[in-house]
């Protein structure tokens, strides 16, 4: 895959950067934010974001097993009820043209998140989906190990 352009060398990306900085300052726990970023990026097939956020998650203490099983979170006991509600909402919004954000997924958030946290969670999901679309659209290439690049 060949990158189309480096968006950071051009104007217009500043609003996305500010949005990202804002959602990162939310009161949501870091581990949950990384799971959200990973799950949306899995659904969207964004290699750049998967590479970056898997490294970030591991660096902040996330286990390999939880990252490997994230695509099958519904079948795994490794995720809390709060994480499950957030992951269901992440999938519902990432696939909004198919799901139309079901009431059941929204209601499942209520026992685990305050209204303010639901807004923060939703903004996190919107932000990572935007980054996925930008990265995929511009064919942003994730770093490749030197030995693999030579192959």
C-alpha cells in the first residue's frame, strides 16, 4: 500500500487534533479509551490506528490476551460490564448505518456511566471513527519493522 499524502504536512487538520486532545482529557479511564479505539479501528480496518493504539494500550498495562480477544469480547469473560456496555455502544455507533444506534445499546450504558460520561464516550467513538476515515482515506501507513520492510 502506498501512502497518498501526509496530512500533517497540510493545513486543516488542527480541528481534529484539538478534538482528540479534548476527548483524551475526559474522565474516562485510559484502558477503556484504548479498548474503544481498538474496537472501532478493528471494525473499520484501520491498520495505522490498530498499530498505534495496541502499542499505547500495552504501554499502559493492557494485557495481550484482552487485546487478542477484543474482536470476540461478547464471548470472553475478560471484560467488565462497564467495558461491555462501552464496546456495544462503540460497535453501534461505528456501524450506525446498519444499527441505527439501538435503544438497547444506549440503555445498557445507563447503569455504568453518568450522562456526562456517555457524552464523553460518544465523543471518543466519534473521534476514533474520524481518525480511522482520515487514515484510511489518505492510506496512512503504520511503521513497519526493518526486517519485514526489506523482505
